[in-house]
C-alpha cells in the first residue's frame, strides 16, 4: 500500500544535461506526478536527460509505463536519455519487462553524464 514516500525533481546537471531524480515508490498513485514533471522537459533533439532511480525502492506497471513515457518524450524528438543507479531489485524488474533492452543504464549519475557527454 502507498505510504506517501515519493519524490520527483527536475533540475540542470552541471554538465548541461537534465537530471530527473525519482525516489520512493513509483506506482499508480505517483506515476502521474512523474508524467507531470516530464512536461517541463524540452522536446528537441539536443535534450539529454539522466533519470536517477537510485532512490527508487518500488516500481509497478504504472511506474514502468511512466519511465517509458519519459523515454519516448526525450528520444522521439531525437534527444538522449540514460537511467542511472538502479539497485539489483530494480535491474531484475527492468530485465523481466525488457527495459534493460530499451534504456541505456549506468550504475550512477556520473557514469550516465559521461555517457551523454561522449
């Protein structure tokens, strides 16, 4: 059951990328907040986004759909998006549903930033 433990922030990373940090439980109660935050991202081919999921401790199918929405919002116009910091449980989930095939995934924000800068 949802306990209110969710956060989503969007700000500029020092290397010029957008950093979208998602923490807590990403589920059908909280996915609309993530989708709402995505509206603040520019839709252009120069957009680069790091989605920091290192603080994510739960993700259901609605959360997965919201992450795919983030991907489509950035990548469809030509931008680039990298997931950063999933723990072993999140990686297992991403593997089960195929997100590990869709997303570029790095172990932390710094590695994700390096990937986007290259």
